């Protein structure tokens, strides 16, 4: 017997310039997301091992008493996949390849482990809500996978700090992207951090 899984994905709060912690804004973002998630029966909080993700998860956890925290390598900050030129649209291949040349090697095994660990229906009879506090690249990869998009397509996605993405996995149905980059819990002054400036919207 399999039941639905609701995968809640968020990027860590705004990090300090050296990425060793969170800014005051990043801490506020995490508090506000935690308060929003009180309305959901979150079963567990999974987070990557880097400090900015761990701190964000801990602050969210303070708003969700009794919800366990689990550190997971598969929720870490890594490049999931690097495409070859022939995979890319001709109109954007040069730009995308210029970007990928700045990245470390891909860890496709860890990307596959993240899919095994966090996606798909779950054994049992009751729906489960899992929160993963992670980084931009992994969120982009899992969203791409949920839409059965080509592997390179993660490169064109960006996720804001503590924005909320929800993917629903139900037996016998395609994955459903219920919400993406939802910042409704954040006041205007705390929105759009983590995005390239040209992505900002009023």
C-alpha cells in the first residue's frame, strides 16, 4: 500500500557574505516560514550539512515543536548534472555552457540519491509531509524531475531564500507541482533575496 507524499522544499535563509551563517533578514525569513508551516502536519525536517541550511532548519524547527530534524548529505549543496552542448537549445547553449564552466563537477550519484530519498509516494495509508531545507540547485533539480523535463532544464530555475515549493506524489499519477517559489509568508522587504537582480518582481 502506498500513500501520498507532499514534499515541501525551501532554500536556506539569506546567508552572510562568507556563507558561514544567516543575516538578520535570513533569520527572520526562517521564522516566518516556520510559522506558516504550523498549519501543516510536517512529519520531519531534513536539511543539508552546510551551516546556512542547518541554521535555517533549526529556526524553522523552533516554530514546529516536536518535529525531528535530520541532516542529510543528499540535501546538500551540489551540482546535480552538467549537460553537453548537443542537449541544449541552440539559442541559449553558449550562455548556459559559460555558466556551467564556473561550476564544480556534477555529483549525479548524490542527485539520484536525493530523488530516491525525497520523492515519490510512501509506504503506508496516510499522506506524509516532509520539509527539505536545501539549496537552489537541488530544488531546481527536483522540480525539473517532477515535470519530466530534460536534465539540463534545472539550469534555468532559481529559488528565493525561504520561498516554498510543494510537490505532491500520489500512486498512479504524475507528480504535481502545487506551488513554486511561494513567498506569501514574507513581507516585501524580505522577498526576492537569492535571485539574480533581473528576476526581481514588485
